C-alpha cells in the first residue's frame, strides 16, 4: 500500500515537473534541468513531498525508464545511415574515448581526496571510483544532439559525423560500463584480477549479448502482433522492466546455485535488443514510433525521480569538483576529437570545432550514475549526485556549444559554404494579384522568391511589401541573366502578353537550363510552343475543371492541394545528401507519417516502392505533416 501511495504522490510531482520543464525550455534552458529541479524541491531536502528512502521503493520506475532509454540508444545506431562515415566515426569516437577516459580517470582519482564521501578511502577504492566515474562521463546525448540539429536545420558531413560519433559512443559506453562495473567490483571487494576474473567477465558479456538478442526477438514478436498501439507500449515497458528484474534474479540465482556469480548489465541487454529490432527486423519504424510516443513521459519520470534522489548537501560541497571535471572532460574531448579527425583525414574545420558538438550529456549518463548507486551501496546516492552535477553542467552548456559549432562549420540554417541550390529559388515574371499571393505562399514554404515585371508601375507598387521586386525594361537574355543563375529552381511566366511569356520560358529553358519552367497563358493559342519547351501549362479554365474533377474523385487529395487539409502538405525534395545515395526507400528512417508519392529521375517518373533506391539529384514528392516533411527534407536534401 505504501508503494501505491508513493507512486500516486510521485505522479503529481512528475506532472508539475513536466510544466516546469516546459517553462525552462521557453527561457532557453534544457527541459531536464527543470525536471531535476522539481524533483529536488519535492524531495526530502526541501518540501519532503517525497520522503527519504522513497527512491528505493520507486526503483521500478527507474528500471522501466532506463530500459526505454537503452532501447532508444540501441535504435539510434542504424548501420545503413552511418556506413558512409564509418571511418571518421570510428577514429573520432575511439580517440575521444581513449583520451577522455585517461584524463577524466586521472583527474577523478586525484580529486577523490577533496570529495567528502571518498576521503579516507584506500587507493584501490579510489581507483574504482575513478574508473566508474570516468566511464560515465564519456557518455553523450543523441536525443539532445538531434534536437539541436533539428532546431538549426543543420545538414552536411560535419553534422552527420558528429551525430554518428554521439550515437556510436553511447552504445560503446554501455558496453564499457559493464566491464567497468566488473573491474570496480573486483577492486572494492578485494578479489583482484586473475584468469578466472577475465573468464567471468567474458561469460558476463556473452550472456548479455545472448540475452539482448532474445529480448530483441521478444520485442519483435510483440511488434508483429495485431495489438493496439497502447498495448504494444505496455508490452515494451513490461519487457524493459523484466530485463532489470531478470538481471537481478540471475545474480541471486547464480550466487546460490552456481560456482560463479553471473552479472548481466541490463542496460547493455536493452541496448542490444533495440539495436537488433532497428537493424534486423521489419519493425524499425513502428519501434521508433512507440519509443517516440512513450519517451516524453519516461524522461519526465526518470529525471524527476533522479532529482528526488539528489543529495543537496553533497551537491553543494562537490560543485567545485564538478566544475573541474567539466573542464577536464571538455579538454579530453577536444584533444581526442582533434587527433581522431586528423587520423581520419577530416578537414581542418571539422578538427577545429568537433569537440563543441560532443559536450552534451543527458539520459544515458544519468542512468549509469543511478545504476552505480544501486550496484555499489557503499558509494550510493553520493556518487550519483557528484556525477549528476557534472551532467547538468554539460546539459546546460552542451547545446550552446553544439549550436555554435554547427554555425561555425557552415551547416546551420542556410550554409554559407554550400551552394545556393540548398535553398529553393523561384523567379516570377509578372506582378499582379495572383503572382503576389503565389510569392507569399512560396515564402511561407521557405522558398526564396524574386518578382519581376516589365511595367515599372507594377514594380513600384510592391516597394512597401516584404518581397524582392525588380524592374526589367525588356525580356531578353541580358535582362534575365541578372535574375537567373544556377540556383533558380523554377521560373513562372505570368505576363499579360503570351509572346513575352514565351520569351521568358524559352530563355529560362534553353539559355539558363531551368528545369521547371511554368506558364499561366492568357489563352491557349501558343500552347504547342510552350509544350515543345517542356513548360508546365497552367490554364485557369482547364485547371479549374481538373481540380473540380479531382475533388469529386479524390476529395482528400484536392483538399491537400487547396491547403484545406490543415494536417498535411505535399513537397518535392531534391536528393542531395550523399549519405542516402543508393539507399532503399524502406531503409530511409523518415517520420512514419511521411509517404513517397513519386520519384523523378532524369526526366522519367517512377512509382516508388520499398525496394526503390534513391540517388543524388532524384526529385521525390512527399506527403505528410508540415513538421515531419521538414524533418524528411533535412535528411534527404533540399
């Protein structure tokens, strides 16, 4: 009964924490900082809404949350997405791991003399603390990194490599953590190292891999069922809890019935399961969707409960140590990323700024800290508090560093080092009511619009509008060359004289190579000439009839075209991301509500299916929600 009462109390605190996290996000601070703060205020040191010892009784919430976080970490390591950057990712991740582990471990070992709960420990115990702490401080945050990348609309090789290193390191960290726990356990218990220790460590790792594969198969079976999405989420949470419960049961069972004690790291098991489902089953997208749906609630619960468990007295006394570890960790990442980038042959810009993209920490680091508190009662919540104080600093400053790195690398917003083709550009010739409205709609869709006319009065009327207008005295190559270059994706001719419209289309198509000449003729007398130039003819009369016909036969598609379907839009994207060149449509990790409608390659239209490969410069038509289409465009090209 006590656990039920504590759970209900905690749910109310978590609801308040969610709101506080939203407020923190609005003022530019990480939302997890708000969750942690709410937990600290509700905890035993301030309001005592959640009393001392409650975090132990609510341990099952921690275990479920950690399982989901590990599932997410495993699912982020999608091999087909990182294959083109595997060399750089391997060298950078390896160098950062090695250098930061050595520097962080050495710093933490010497700083243990200043930390209250480690003072008086012998050398081996201090070494155990240094090994555990330096391992946890290596963890990064794929979720926070992805959020910043989406926020600044970053894309390019720098972005892809930083994200690949972030995801890869978190996966390796969980594996290293299992090894570190075994070594720390031997140091703290005085068992020492010998052949049997190494053999036991190998047995533990092999058992974790096998268990992860079995859990992955179990997740696959749940995803393959016809259950409602809510039931599948429930199954996912139950399986995650079972991973932790099973790991603890195995320790006790092996201790009582076997000649050796088997320790399987549950985070490693859950991570391997997520990796298996993402890379070796057909349920990758559904798995990602379920994790996305349950993720926000899990993060609120986990970080709030972490805040409850924080020892504020220890937090205050260890803050100077946390600041020192923050500096040492950043320095290690800087040296490691520079060396790794040099060996991998990365450009100087990457080596200069890569460290700034690898500072952020969040879920995995906090999860590992909580695991140590449970695995080693002698260290307990005091150790977790020290590590969490460093993590909070990294979570506050990490996103700021990452944003700065993406901008300095030229891959944020509109890249200064990329070609102008990374932005959709259109020239509309002819200024009147319809062309102005067209310009506004295209601007809302992030197109760069230029309006031009041969009538100076029409141009001058736009001088107070937020549009780019130009006067051209005559339609000829010299006049249009000032407005059309290789960046122009489309030219729309809407002049009142069709002879001039024909000149616009002909020059755009034949002289400047514009692939999308569009004309709104005043009558159809010259339609054959427009057709010969491969221009798309929009005749108001026939277009209205066609739209009415479409409305009768397929009303929902017409609603999308007329912007009457507030939920969905259609866009055409040019494939320019080298990382997706040659990838099957089924292997593109796009939002679940985005569908491929058409693919155009070298002028030929292809109806895409799961086994269609996309290639550079393909034009693909997508339909989906606006925010999902923005995410898909960022992944595919422009």
